[in-house]
C-alpha cells in the first residue's frame, strides 16, 4: 500500500470557545497516522477562552499547535497556517465544524490520488445534530435555490468534477507556490477569491460526499444578517478585483436591496411607477411565501415562520454588504472587518 502523505489541517479561529473543543476532537479522532497529521489552530486575537482551550489541548496532544494571527482576519490566518504547514496536503476546517466519521482525511488522500488533482472541493452542509429550531430553519433555507448562490456547489451531494470556485477546501502544498496565497484584504470570501484564481489557472476539482463536513449555522436572525453582510462585502471586493466574477447570484440580492427601495422613492415623484413598485414587491412577497411554505411542507410546518424571516435576512444582508463596500470604496473609508 502506498504510504500516506502528511496532512496539515489549518483552523483559522476567532472567538470559537463554544465549538473548538469538539472540532479538534473530531479531527484528532480521525483514522490517520499520528506522525502524518498536524493541526494548526491560528487564532485571530480571540476575546473569549478560545486560546486557553486550544493551548490546553495542544499540551496534551503534540499534533495540535496554536499559532498567532495578529492580522485577525481569516485570510491572514490562512496565510499564517500555510506558511507554517509542513504537510504535503493542506486542508482548511472552520472552528465550528461537525464531522460525522473518522475517514475524512483518508478519503481526501484517496480521491486526490484517484483523480490526480491538486484541489478537492467538499460539501459543507449545515444540518448538525446539535442544531436548535432556528438553526435547523437556517440549514433548510440556505440549502435551497433562493437561499444560496446559484453557482455554488457547497451543498452538492453528487460525486463529480466541479469548478473549484465556490467549494475548494483541500490542496496539494505546491499550489500555493503556483498561484500565491490568500489576499488579506478579504475578511469573507477569501477562499472564493483564492479558488477563483485557481480556476483561472486551469486547476480542476472534485467533490464527494466522502468529504462532507457540517458547519453550525448562526443562532439568531441578527447573527445571520451580519454573516451575510460580511459575505456581501467579500463579494464586492471579489468583483472589484475580478469584474468577470460578477454573477446573477451576486446581482439578485443587490437588485432587491437597492433596486426596490430606489424604485419606491422614484414612485413618489413619478406616479405610474407605483404600480411597478407594488407589483415587484408583491411578487417578492409571494415568492418568499411560496418557497417558505414549500420548505415547511417538506421538512416540517414548524419551520415556516422562521424561514419566512430567514430568506429576507439572507437577501438583504448580502445586498447591504455589497452596496456598503461600494460606498466605502467610493469615499475611501477603507474596509474594516464586520464580524
């Protein structure tokens, strides 16, 4: 049997005390040789007990190392981890991840070898066994057509070749020598930007249920809105750097957040526009009602009301983040982190 390569698991974190113990436990319990695994937890100046927790675990298991990320952003944390990694394969795991099996790392190696690839994508589902009612509703909404990017593959359940753009997560070490590191202007979507460059460079990817992990959804509507706002900011930065990256999935929330209010304002001064405004708002409301009801019928009627609120939070959060970053750029206000 061919020798297994060394794997570096990089976990950029900031304020993950609630989940980091379990996340590290899932990785440490992987069926993989101890001398072929290193786990680099890169802390972005956490204000909770994350550092203390990781430090304690690192003291008990030599595979875990705690690294500092003075840049705080996830993009900077990824770069710290990559530069310190000694593995032939580098994979990224969030600090709030549930893994339901101990074969993830072996599956990663198998698929890279089978398909002779430098990049692997993976499904990143939200249905963890610990989800509360609201988190369960977020998981349902995000997995639907109007709850996530139209061009994304992170909820794909099929084993198939994909563009690495939206879901690349594991890499052969040499890819960073070929296309560079993460752009540290990004706080969110830094992985999308990196994978976009990888796609432009001609790299293919493969996704499989054998690689699936599960992320814990946000626990409140306000938390979900803030997350979507960060994604919207990241999408604008990606568009500004690569105008060709703009897609229908990016434009739709923007048109909803900016277009409908703008049309409403215009209707005050141009009376006939009021009918168009009312028609568009009515269609959106009917669409949200229809999608929410359909999801509730499939997954449980108790999810109807939260999903009814979650869809607008996703759409307006993405659109608001995009337009906010646009104005920040216009007025030279910089790009502060919005966590």
